[in-house]
C-alpha cells in the first residue's frame, strides 16, 4: 500500500500511527467488495479516549486528509453533538487542507455541510441526538466526536443502524459513557487511550499549565483536563458552557458592544494569610451581553482595600459596587459606607449569599446559588464573556470547576451550592473568591434595573445627610 504518514506524524502521538495503515487497508477491502456483499463485512470499530490535548481529534482529521491524498478515501462522515463542535471541526479541516472547498454554510440537520478534498467528500453532521434522524448512507469512514454527550440510548441505537454501512467507525471521547463501552465490547472494537503527556506536539505553554494544575488543583485537573467527572459522589455544578465564557477578548468587541448600559465593580473580601481579596468589574452592554474583567487581587487590610475600591470605581466609571456582606466582608463594607443611607448614596450594595433567592420560586435555595445559576445561564447562551487580563483565566476555570451541589439532606429538594468549606476542599484549601466576585456582579446586573443616576444621586446624598439645604449652595473645592 502507498501510504504517506508525514502529515500525521507532525502533530499526533506516535502510538496512534499504526492505526492509519489498518484503517486504509480496511477501507480498501470494503471498496473492493461487491456492494451486495458489503453487509457481510464486519466494520473496524475504534474507540479513542483520553484527556484534553492528547491529539485524538488532530489524528482523525489529519488521517482523513492523508487518506484522501493517498487515494483511499472517497466518502467520510464527521459527526459531532453540538453546533460549536461541528463548526470547529469544519474550521480544522480548512486549516489543515487549505484547498478544502465548501458547498454550503448551513449547519442544520436538513442541510449538512460538505467539504471536498481532492476526490473525497466529507459530510459534517450531527449524530447521537434525539432530534436527528440519521440516514443510512454508505461511508468509508464514520468519525463521531463528543461521544460523552450522547443521549444514553439514542447514540448507540444510531450506531447499530450504521454498522453495516461503514467500513470504519471511530468514536472519540474524553470520557465515554458505559453504553458506548458495552457496544464496543460487543463488536470487538479496538480500545486505545492516549493522554496529553504522550502528545509531543502539545505546545509547551499548555504542557506547563497542565503540570501546574495537577499540583495546584487536583480536582480541576481531574475534571477539566483528564475529563473524569465521577471523582466522588458529589453532584457537580454544570459548567459545560465554560468555553463560551472565554471565547472572546476585549479586542474582539465592536464599538457598539463597548457601550454599557450598566457598569459596576464587585468585591469579594479575603481573610488574609494567602486568602486574597478580589475586585471584578461587570458591565452589561446595549445588546444585553455581560462583560467581565478582573481588576486585581490584593492582600490588603480593610482600610487599604476600601481605598483600592474607590480607585477601581473611579478608573472604571462604575456606578455601583457590590460587596460580599458575609463575615469580614460586612465589616469592610461598613468602613466604606457605615449606614444604609450612605450606602444608598454611594451606590454600595451588600450581597447576602444565604438570603432567599429572588427568582426561581421554590427551586433555588439561596442567593449564592442563584448568582451562579444566572452566570451559568448567561454563558450557556453565549451572552457572557471574560474580556479582561488572560493571566486570570486559569484561576477562574479552577474555581468554576470546583463548585458542587449540597447533598439532598441540606438542600430540601432545591438547588443549593455546597458550603464554602466543601468547595475549598476541591481547591486545596483555597477560597473561590474570584468566581464568587464574578457571580455576585452578574447577580446584581441581572436582578437590578438602575435608575436615572443624574436625578437619583443628589436625592440620595440629601437623604444620607451628605448634602443639606444649608450647604447646597457652597462650593466643594
């Protein structure tokens, strides 16, 4: 057989290279068999599982392109579970094979995308979803990504209908469900696991961040990088939309998107001795999208933090500030504005995480859970982006992935995040102050409609006694 491995070897783990000739040999046998006899052939089924950064998808994409150049592949179906996955796969093919040309941009189930490389056609479509009716088309190679997101029954049922119509079926998953594992065992599939440390093509900065996460946050490493969700019996908070949150930067925003209708800073006060205070900035633009920055993290005593808050508010143009009003945060907020009247005048708001939720009826236990659910909804709808300093991204991710729900006996049948002390166990004793500051700010943005600042501020100052009828005519400078 004429095979060219140079395009595959460049960016893929060497342990996967023996698969390429085996796949092409199976495809050649399939094509040389008369069509009426192909139903008697057993397809080659391969389950590739492993961690992020292991090169599983990269191998599949490069092997498809090499198979086209070598003249073995004629039809390939590349299937995912999500719209983002589908578009990402298409973009990857166009990046690896610039001559790849398209015949349609609609990614809906009614009109899947097609791409051509030489004489080979690649169909991009969904697979394993309840709302997709998979047609029994004949393919040399069926590749299914995001297998871990399959509906429990539908995905395997769809595979059963395809098994006699494909020469090769490759399933790619970070953490395959048991139904898929059972299917593969029943059909004598090849099981191959590859992890990030086996991928010599993994960029050095990613390798360093993975190594650091393994030490600094074992739960984050296990959940996000190794993609093993069942590390203990706790019910994990759903952060599946996290990639959306980090999908844009400030430079990506148009001028219209940078016009805010609301703009505030959010402060989570640390306890010192390594527990840092966080100042975040949260803004809602004219289109209703939420933008997030981290202004900084500080090891400061309360008086200095109050000054830093005033400076951050002045530099960002924020009209409000929301403080974590539990424990040490309450006393610090009182130094900023000692009484309710002055807090109203200055636009200082306390966040009481254990207070009753404002939304959700009887389904949400407290405001802390409500804040994280609002954040979750915004990022799942791709309407909330972190556009601040990228140096903080790793820490935000670790803290988001550390969140778990409280056990049933504590939640009283409602959604409730676990107590802070339980969250800290997933962060090597650290407090999720950065994630809390972001969640608090989003909660305030989503639950409060600002009044006209020009008319309300003077009245609020008068109510607080800062401006009286005797001194309103005096100059303040």
